C-alpha cells in the first residue's frame, strides 16, 4: 500500500481541528467546519485552501520557444523558455510522457529540448479565492494584483517570502494560486489568514471546493 503523503501544512491543519481525508495519496483537509458553510463563506467573502497536493512540473529548455502542449493542464510562463505546469495528480504521468515525446535534435551535442523537473514537494500551494481575495492579496505583496488577469501569473515577494502567484478564477470568482517554498508554508499561510481577518477570510477544505465545482 503506497504511503500517504503530508502537505507542508499538515500539522497546522491538525492544530486547527480540520477533518482530514486521503486524496490522490495525500492527507488533506476535507473541511474545517462543514462544506456548505465554507463554500458560502468563500462565495460571499474569501476562502483559503491548501492545494499543495497538486502536481507541479518545472519545464526549461530551447524547445519552449512556444507554449508547451499540456492539454487540460495549466501552463504558466515564468520567463523565456521557462514554464511551470500545474495539473491534477491523475494527469501527471500522461502529461510527462507527452512532453517527453518532443522531437529531439539530431545534433547529439545539443541538450534535450525540454528538461522536466517535478517540483510538487518543493512548494506549498494555496488557493486564495472569493470576491475579497484581491483586497487581501494587495496587503501581502507589491505585485500589481489589479493588472493580473485570469490565467496570468507573476513572481514577487509575498508576506516577505519569494513567491509565485497564478490567477485561475473559480466559478466566476477571482482566485489566486500562491506558491512558496515549502519551509515557509506555515508562516505564509498564517500571514494570509491574518491579512484576511478584516475580510472574514476563513480556511476551507476539499469538500467545499467540490461543492463549488472546482474539485477533483
């Protein structure tokens, strides 16, 4: 039986009294209170969820002069010939196989066209979503959040920690995926909750995400 993996926020979720469940081999919060209440809170104000279990692939190489073909996954351009791809864990192997099928150069002195590194466990990944999410994010970063359109990404310090912000709206609501190095996961999670206190920000689990149609 495969081992159950823990996100960087596992102990914080335990302290918060979250009801945990197994999801794609990870222990994640199913809910903190109950799903419908968390979904309603998210829709009305804002919510914060731990999505560290999502697959994250770092792609680099001269074969990335155009965006990679990633199907239903998300590709985020971090710099020229450098992409971050995020997807559900069930899509990981097929996606990697597809990316590795990229035609190689006949010149053996050249490096591979695309280097693929699985950085899933390198980052803590949070989803900050809801009508007040932009106001909360503005308190945490100098990134021009207003200029960040759906499916845009940016890199900036967030709560004094280098991070990546990916905008991927949820059911018509502003939603931002925030990635920081896993060792800063707990401190950034707490900083986001503190910044969102005046906006009634509350954590939500996977069941609320499924309730809103954004789960897997």
